[in-house]
């Protein structure tokens, strides 16, 4: 792990989606340049945080066992948690991860982002460590739109996410904009300094995305 000062930070990979537009295929197992998306993400995240949690659909993670293979280098660093409910989107994964993690802050990434830039994760981790108790979330905002699935959240935000789900308000971006959270926004210039092409935000969501990867 990279040695850094400040409060402990975890990472969570959101992997509970149904991937309907990809025929239900497990996105973390999609191979890009010879490695699965899951292993590519772990290679960036695991050296930079204190623990890594992967949130999966309830049926996949009911017993806490690994539902998918992980590269041996990272297998011992990963914990698996199940979303409390099925079909509630990424907000369910955020709620599950923030509840399960043992650290004050969690960097959350969608499980379909193969090109995470190390500099972006370093930025989120550093901002979270510096924020302490003075912020609830650290998130990019590009063109006025928040990016809730490549962001850092303070652990207490998990309860807010759970309340949104219970109320039927499942839009993930609303967690950042509708709940009065103290958000430290990262603008486009700041993000591009760490990731000039903004490749970290490029997802695999459709067959066309996969063909272009």
C-alpha cells in the first residue's frame, strides 16, 4: 500500500448492476486488454486505500464468498458485501458499502469503469483525508452535472442513501444534490490535471462501448 498520512480510506467497487443492455453480462468480468475490469480496478485501488469492498447483487453475495475470481495479488485485500435490496441501482451499493466499511471515508467507483487513472484516485483519497469531518462528499462536477459513481463519501452518508432508497428516490446523483450534503466539488480542470482525457469516466454500458474499448 502507498504510505500516506491522514485518516484511513476504503474503496468500494459497485458491481451489483444487472447490465441489461449487455444481456445481463457481469461487467466486472469483461476483459479489456487481457485483464478483467475488476482486476484493472483493483490494480489501481488496492495499493492506494486501506481496504477494498466490492458490492454485489444480493443473490451473488449472500454468504460473503467471492462470486468471481480475483487476481491472486489482490484476493486477500477484497471483501464482498451484498446490496440489501435488489433492483435499487447503484445507490444500494453505496449504502451497503458505507455500512460495511471500517473507515471514515470510502472512495466509490462504478464497476464498469476500466480506465481508472491512478491520479484521480490519488486526488479523491487526498481530498477525503484532508476533509476529515468538514465535508460529507468529494465529487467531480462536469458541465454542471455531478459524478456520483466516481466520488468519495463519508461513512454517515450511507444512512442517507438508505433513507433515499426506502423513500423510492433511487437517483444516485440526488445523493449529492438533494440531501444538503457538504460536497467538495472537483471541477473539470482539476480532474483533467490528473486524467487529461477524462478516461476514468468512460464506462462500458452497451455493446457499442465494448466494441470501441
